[in-house]
C-alpha cells in the first residue's frame, strides 16, 4: 500500500543476523518451513538471508507407530523439498533486519523498540472512515513509555499470550493436551539423510528434524512429569532414551490377540483386525519395494533440553473494526505436523492481500466489512488444520478406549495410506503447504476412517 505509515512495537529486538553467522551450535527451538511459507518469506525479501545462514531442506519423511507394523514413507517427488528447518533466532533476526532496513529508508515504517502496549481503545463501530477522520473513529494505542498513536488498523502478532488480544477484549478458547514438548539439538552417528522422522509412542509423538550434516533437532511430546524427568537427565542418558524410543519394538500381534478375548472385544474391533490384515496384504508389494527405514543413532545432546506446554487454542474473532489478529495471537495447534509458524505466515499473507485489495478499491483498510473477508478466509483454513491435527493426535493417543482397536485401526490406516498413491500425495501436499485444502482432504479421507467417532468441537473451553 503506497504511502502507508506503519509502526511496529517490539519489546525485545533480536540481534542482527551477521552476529549469528559464527555460532556453531543450533538454536534449541526450530521451525519446519513449508515451501509455500518459503515463498511468502521470499516475497518479503528475507528468505535468501535465512537460507544463506542455514535453513537445510528435507526431502523425505517417515511416520510410524510403536505398536503394530503400520508406517508411511513419502518424498517430494522431484518438487524440490518437503520443507526446510529454520532456527528461531535466525528467522527472527532475518525478518527484523529487513524491518530495520525499511525503517531507515523512506518507507513510512517506524520501529517502537524496548516497549509494550499499555492500552488499546477500539471504536465500537467503524463502517468506513475517510482520510482526516476524527480521532474517535480510529484506534488509539498507548505504549508503556507514554507514546500515543492513532491508527486505522492495529495488527496483533504478539503470540499465544497476546496482550493486544487481551486489551481488545477478544475472548478465546483452549484445549489443553496435558503434554509438554521437549526440545533439544542432537548430533547423529552419521548424516541425517535429509529425512524427517516421526514415531507415535504411547505417551506421545517423537520427531527428529534434520538440520545440517550430522545435526538434527528433536521434539518429544510427553506428559509434564515425564518432560521434567527427561530434561533433568544428563546428555548421554537423554540420548540413550531417544535411541531406545526410536528402536523399541511393538508387537504386531497385539490387535489379533485382543480380538481373541471374546466378550472383551466388540464387532468393531474384530472388523478393524480384519481390515488391518487386508490392507497389509494390499500394501505388501509397496512395502517390499519401499521398506521402513531406521533413523540414525543419536550420539550427543548439544546444549541440554527445554520444554513448553502443548495446547490447541483460538481467538473467538480474528478481526474486529480496526483490529486483526495473526499467528499465535489468533490460534495455536499441536506441533506434531510442524504447522504453527506456517499457519501464522499464511495469516500475514492473507491479511496483506486483503488490505491491498481493499486499498486498491478505495476502501477503509480498518473497516469491519473488509477485515471480515480476512477472518472468513483464515478461520476456515486454520480450523481445517486444527481438526486434522486433533484427529491424528487423538487416534494415536487412543490406547485403552477399546482393546485392540488402536493397533488394528492405526495399522490399517497407515497401510492404506502407504499403498494408495493419491492419498499419500494429499499427505505430501499437507506437509508441504502446497494445497490449502489438503488438511480437509486428509482428515476427511484418513481421520474419519481411522476413528469415525472422533471430532473437534471448536469453542470448548471458552
């Protein structure tokens, strides 16, 4: 939008990117970046800087479970990469360096550094305001250091505990997974093979994301007490636990054994066992040609481990008159598919397109009628992704609900996905962010098949 004046409030400006180039050890916090998100960052002229420091690509992925023989392997099929892994500090510094460059030019961008929002007042209704509108028709922002700004639009991009959302009085809902994500950087016994690995364990999924050469990053979802135990372990002991978790053998006979228990198992369970056997047979030729791989051994935990609580959450509104929420300020998801940051970048891209379209048509960029277009577009896509991840999470955490069902149904589902090319392609599109409808297709085709009774009631916990 030519001529726009923009202010960015940043309490803690990150260091310049050049200061990070000499760092050897990776940041403990990393993000999986889809090719679609890479294109968004490239359009902002920051992706080249991120990739220049380090944002290694991964071209293959394997997902499997600890009980039963089901697994899925897929690659990018010549499309370049399934995704990239970027460190939090590299990503943050690259983006902020671009803001610094714009702020020193004639872009109309101003940085308010080292301060936070103190108060925010929004007009009760603003159908559209012309240039030179009276102050009461604009948003009023006051920072902690006493500066007051009137704005046609306030964008809250300040994370899950958004002060902007709170000051605006926007309600939210949350679903606590009662898990923590344990993160650590690890060194491997060999090259990381540019492969991402994820295993669904009884306590929660364990993911290994490739960084560079023999370096990778882990995210392990476990109950809070187990997270505390893992973090307290010496490095060699934690490495041994990670290796054991990837290597432990589950029994492929669990489902069949449970089905032989007579009255303890109902017809649905027995049907699931039959379906599992049938699908395993259908996938036989595929699995022989494309056998399940084994992740490299972890030889060292670099720099210790940390953890963070896991939950799904969302704002009741993504937009109001003079206000738009993006990223974690609007929604959070389970990290099992690494889609949180990608959804946030999708928000920013959608909002930018909406504002540009409105400005070109001469509309007020802070009007509720325009911002509702952004809200509608993103709410549908985000809730589709939240549903997909919640169903997958629930299916693989369903132990004990029905004897034998989890192993039988999950093995059947994974065998079906592995055998059926089109569905496997949908999962690749889901992972790569190349198809905005892929999440809905995946949950519709897989989630309902794996567990027909599962659903995600958005708004629970409001």
